[in-house]
């Protein structure tokens, strides 16, 4: 999970107090993959069209995570590391599909 997007976008979408609660919930449910020098070097060798996605993929793989949650699954390399859409985990998070549709993506896209 790329946390900096959520710290920036969540307060705009749902207000600062609710965003703080939701970010705390995310941190209880998800592990955060560190980005190290080794991850950055491995990402340079990853066959993907997006450098940021390559870093996310290699960080998750290196940390032994169970998968990646993203809005653009098609940009990740084909692998045995599962790639999930936000709607795939809505039940786990207790969010409705409508609330996911209202929240902007990392670059403001919906």
C-alpha cells in the first residue's frame, strides 16, 4: 500500500477526523512494504510500463506480502503475487462500493 496517497487524499474526501480513523484501520489490517535500495535496484529490472508500479511490486514481493491493492492492476507484471482492486477488499474494510467510487485515485482520477 502506498500510504502517502491516503494521508493526502483521505482528509479531502472524508474529513480529517474520519480520515485519521480510517488510516488507523488500514494500518491494523495491512502491512507496509519498505522501499530499500535492493527494492529500487530490483524494480529497475522489472518488466512493467510504470516505474512507480515496479517499485510497489518489488517492495511487496521483497517483504513477502500476500498481494497488492491498486486501481490499475493491468500495469503490474504477471506473477503469482495477487493484485487486488479496491472493490475486492471492500468487504474486509467494511466499505461500500459507493464510498470507493467517490474517493479519488492517487492522481485525482475516479
